[in-house]
């Protein structure tokens, strides 16, 4: 084997090694991107879990109100027509008050005192 042939073979081997090294570097970069995205997804999931817990707590609080309304309606059914009308009137007054608070807040930019 001549010296030129050995140098050519070494050059080919070095070129192949550089190609392998480049592919390994790209693979490392790709894995880093995947890990970074997984971290972002993990953070989003943590925030969603916190929001789900908050929502669950709010729903649990609303459940007691719903139970009270159901109890009041069943009592109103036992009270007859006058009781049903009183419940409807009460619901109307609470709804109207909610609208008033909403309008006041919209006009002034702050909740009522």
C-alpha cells in the first residue's frame, strides 16, 4: 500500500468520523429540545392540576347552595301556591340584585362598597 493510499483511507475515515460526530451533535440538540418541551408540558400540567383543584373546591361550595335551593323548593311545594310564588319572587329579587351589582361594576369599574 502506498503512502497516498494510506492518506486517502485516513481522510475517508476522518470524514466518516466527522459525519458521525455531526449526527451525534444534532441528536443531542434534538434531545435537548424534546426535554425542554417536556418540561414546558410538565409545567402546564402542574398549572392545570392547580386550576382543577380550585375549580373542584368552587364546585363543592356551589353544591351546598344547590342543595339548599332544592330543599327550599321542596319546602315550597309543601307550602302550596303561596310558597312557590315566594320562592320565585326571591329568585327574581336575587337575580335583579345581581344585575344591579353587575351594572354598577361595569359603570364604575369597581365593585360596590
